[in-house]
């Protein structure tokens, strides 16, 4: 599971690789936000991302989730 080195968050992360296409309506982090339970991606909030990309994210979350959705830090580590 990912962990934020700044705030200790181990649950909610965003992807800087998928910028938010409507930041004025949905915030500024990402079009993808993932919720983790242990080592598994349990929920993916998708704000306008096509289904093929969503499937790739579920198959390889380590490649996408690199930003803490709590504090915004990019100091995210994966064991």
C-alpha cells in the first residue's frame, strides 16, 4: 500500500499523471482518486477518465498513484 511520508496517510491518493479536466468544479488534484484498503485499491473515483485507463489503473495502481489526497504531498512511498 502507498504511504505519504509527510502526513502518514495510507488510504487516499491521487494521480498526477491524470490531471483534472475540470478543476473549477471538482478540485485541483486529479481526475483519479483511489481509496486503499491494505495493499488493495478498493475504490476509484473517476472524474471523466475513459474506462480503458480506469482498468489500467486498477491493474497497476503503483504506476499511477503518486500524490497524497489528504495533504497534497508527492512524497509517497510504496513498499
